[in-house]
C-alpha cells in the first residue's frame, strides 16, 4: 500500500482534473479583455511604505511580495524606501516620494512621479517596449537600457533628470530634449521644456543604496535556468539551490523549509483586479515560484520554471480550486473552498476573464504541456467559468 503522502497527492490531482472539467463554462472573450502579462512586485520595504490599490480610497501598509498593477499608488514616508520589480527593470523610491503606476502592461511601464526621488534601472529593453516616467514638467521616455534618476520637489515646479547610463527623451510643449549618459537636465517653467543640461553630480546615499541593490541582481546563477522576465528570480540563488531531476530537468529547491511545508500554505490571499484572488507568500523568496512555473514533488518540494527562451506570463496563483459547502479542508475559504498547487504539465484554468490566446500563453510560458492545442480547443469548445475560485 502507498504512503499517506502519495495517496493524498493522487487525490489532489484527481480533484484538480475534476475541477478542470467542472469549470469550463463561461462566455468567450477577446484579447482586449486579457489581463496584463506582468505586474510590479513590491520587492523591498524599509520604513513606512503605503499603497492605495486602484478603485479604493483607503491606504494600506505595503507588504513584500504584493503584486501591484495599473492605477495603484505608492507613498514612501520620510526616511523610508521601497523597491518595485517589473521584470526587465526595477524602480526604487526614496523617502517622501509619491508615485502612481499609470500603466503596467506587457510592453509598457509608465509611472507618474508626483514628488520625491525615483531611481529606474532598466536591465533589458525589448524591441517595442516602453519605459516612461511622467512628472509635472515632462514625460521622459527611456531609449536604452541603463540607470536613470528623477527628482521632483514638493511644489512640482522643477524636475531633475540624471542619466548615469543610457539615454532618453523628455517631451512636453516644445521639441524633445535628449538627455545622455553622465548628464543631468533641469526642467522648469511648467511643461515648456525650458531646461539646462550639465554634468551629472556625484553619487549620494540613495544612489549608493541603489548600486548595492543592483549588484545583488547582477550575474546570478539562476539566470541560466529562468527567463529574464520572471519577476523575483534574483532571489533564488540566496534562498535555495538547483538540481537536475529526471522528467523535470533543472529544478530549484528552497533551503530552510520546515517539516510539513508545502507550496501555497504560508501566506494569504488578496483580491487584486483584474485577476481576483491573488496569492501573497510569506517567504522572502516567495514571488517567482508562486506566479510562474510549476511545483513538483520528487521526495521533496522543488520548483520547475517555464521555458527560459520565452517572455513569461504572470499568473495570480498557479493552483486548482476544489470543494464547496460540503467540503471540510484545512486550507479553505468560507464554504469549504480549498486549493492545491498545479503539478508539472497540468493546465492552469483561470478564474478570471481572458481570451483563447491568453489561456494558451499563460500555460505554455510556465510549464511544458505537450497537448496544448487539444487542451485549448476543448477549453474553448465549452469555455471556462469566469467566476471560479472562492467567492
């Protein structure tokens, strides 16, 4: 007779497939309804950092690993700092900084700096990808990967743009102004683009901190196994190790997890539009392995990333829901809903709206599914349930 753990895993897998069949019932939607393929991860907090989720009037304390998206607002209080990872770039804010996420989407990162100091590090700029920082004076568009700093006073009358590496264009009511490596531009006079350009000054304490954070992300070992767009992958070297396992290939194994640990057990759920229920893990490394790839069990828990050669698609949680009013499970919402991590090669069935193409992409970029065409066809023959998951 098999072990209780093996029996439980088989039971969960059967339940997951039952869920797949049960919830393939909703209306067909177009690609215009698709959620964005990436988010901003609140990756680091020092001091007091608050967020205002879109569509709400209340501010709440920021928490590490929370996904942020379009129309979310961020405030870093005095002597505080925060770091946001968007995959191909990182945004860092200093104390007394107000920032709005204007557009976080597959090909665009656009933010509004109302006041304070923002450091933008663009590690890789894909063809057609846009990074834009708007201030009361200008709209600045990055033209090359590099390091950029923006300072806006509390009055909003002056914007300083410092380019340590790279170059970009400031636009407003006049001809665009190009700011190049090792230059600082001072813009004033509203949106008239009245400006001065001079040599960039030396580094201050905030710049030094940003450089230290950059070194943490440079040349990490996990990059050979994980797509560069996977948010949070730079944490993996510090908190675990890689192994090669038959069937799964290279997998990442977390270090220092206690007995009884399992994926999606230690953390909490939050409602984030347009995805709905979204997992926020407690672990310092708990972003990439819970929003990309799949977890596998080979006598121990390990994370299998998606293909390294594709741009990844973010998912709010790669789990299957099961249960209802008659279920009594340890991990559950009201009415007995529970969840289990998806296994290697198992399809993810979104509980939110998305097109046929989205369903395909969110699966093939996060695991190896050999019959994705058949799965997609069957999925859209019957359509999926847009309200799956707990309610």
